[in-house]
C-alpha cells in the first residue's frame, strides 16, 4: 500500500488534490459534488480523482455509477492512513 500511495500522491500533478480528497473522506463521507464544493475544485476534476482512487482501492462509493453516491475510504485505506499521513507530511516539507 505504501508504494501505491506514493504513486497516487507524489507521482503526478493531481496527487495533492487526491490527498485532499482522502483527508476529507476520513472525516466523513461525501458525494462528488460536495467534495468539489468543499475543496473548491471542478466537479469533473473531482470525478476523475475519485475514479483513480476507486480503481486503486482507496475509496468506495455507496452505489455504483449513481449520481449522488457517497464515497468512503476503504478498510485498507483506513488501516494505512498513518502511512498516507507520513507521505503527505514528507511532501509538504519540500
């Protein structure tokens, strides 16, 4: 999971937005529109990042391909949240 998180967060220009989404979903579930509003991001950008995170077993929607689906962190991501925090803190130092 550590390698995957490094790739998702540090491996591309979208990494910081994915990290912000992960941090918000740790607090509570949101749908894509709520995330877009909360983080001041374009809805389509949020949908793209959620798709990437879902494909990599970081988030899971409450219902497949339904508008308004709520997103949650997967159990695996919750178990590895400290690893994520370490990576995020390392990147913020730079």
